């Protein structure tokens, strides 16, 4: 029988424990460094709290390591040194940035290892319980663990994305671009408005319909068809006007604007809204 132990009483571990317990999975306990943290996690999930790996890991055969990313490998090695893993166990971490290879000490103990990363933000257990179901999960690791992981994702009403282990950093980079860098690009746009004398608060309120419209276009017609704007129209004269004033008012932002513009030219070509001659004129205008 599958018995789950959760190592790390953070938001991810508590969220997974709660959701899987509701689905009828056997969640035997949560382990944390402090009694207070272990008890808090256990109370929310409805299980037992521990500060030591035994006796929980003597009986559990599915071990979730949901510690902070920086200590996953260290935690796994510590458990392995104490004899906490056994043949037939499945050890899973949920980091987006690390591959399953950081669990190699568990594999050396006879366990199978996998990484499972939800493409979802989990700022707290309440939000996680609300947001996690239906998410996409990037999965890589030992094939022996795939059967359980498929059931796990099915319990969470999720969608499976199998990726090559060696490409895990590229996967994480892609998630950073569409999430973190998106926020940074919005901040860049707001800083341009601030240069006009508009407050950041008013600039955001003014821009939100534009941001929402772009996201709606992506959701409705996809990428690259959701692209609009001067590059999509092949309007190099407008781009030159942008750069002229930016060179005067915001010269430090010009290189970033130029690189983003050059990539946008490629997207416009993919969309088919400009031809190669227009693309060449745009690329020339963006040489900064």
C-alpha cells in the first residue's frame, strides 16, 4: 500500500498533503526541523508531525522532499546517511530549478527518484489548495516512478509534461521568462510612463487594460497570432521615433528595448504580418 511522508512543512508540502488526503491518499506524516512547524503542517493536513525521520520513514514508501530548493540535496543526503531510504521507495522533489539528479543519494540507497514541478504559484496553503488543481506538472526522473506520478497528477486534476532530465534548467528558464520577466517588462513600461510625469500607480491603472487585452489575445488566438503593435505592422518609422526619444530620455533602457524588438520581429515573421523586407528594415531600425 502506498504511504506518503512529507519532508518539509512549507507551503508546497502542506498543499500537496491536504489535496491528496482529501483524495483518499494515505499521508502518514510530515517532518520538519522544529516541533512547531511540524505540528502546524500536521494539523492543517490532518496527520502526524515529526522532527525526526524515524519511525515515519520505516513504513512510508513515497517520500516527498518539499524543503526549500537550496537544501533539497542536503536533506536527501542526510536521510540517506541515516538509512531512511529503502529499496522500492519513491523519492520526489518539487523544485522547478533542479533535476531529479540531486536525489542521487536516495537512488544509491535503492529508491527511485523523480522531480515533479507544478507550473503554478503557491504563496500559501489556502491559495495552493485553490490554485493547484488543474495545473500542468513538469515531470522527469526514473521510469519506475512514473506510474505513481501519473496517479498523483490525476488526483490533482492536472496535466503531465514529460521533459528530459538534462533540459530541466531550460524548462525553468522558460517559466522565468513568461512569469518573472513579464513582471520586469511591465515595470519597464511603467518607468517610461513615469518619465512623462505619470505616477507609477496611475501608470499601472492606465496600462492594465492593455496588459489584460494582450493576455486575452494570447488566450483567444494564441502566439504568434496575438501579437499587435508597430512591429507586427512593419512600422519601422514608429520604432525609430521610439528610439530617438529613448536615447535622449532613457538611454540605459535602449539596449533592452532593441533586443526585445529584434525578437518581436521574429515573432511578426512567424505570424506572417510582415515580409522579409519589412523585417530587415525593422532590424536595421533596432540596431542600437
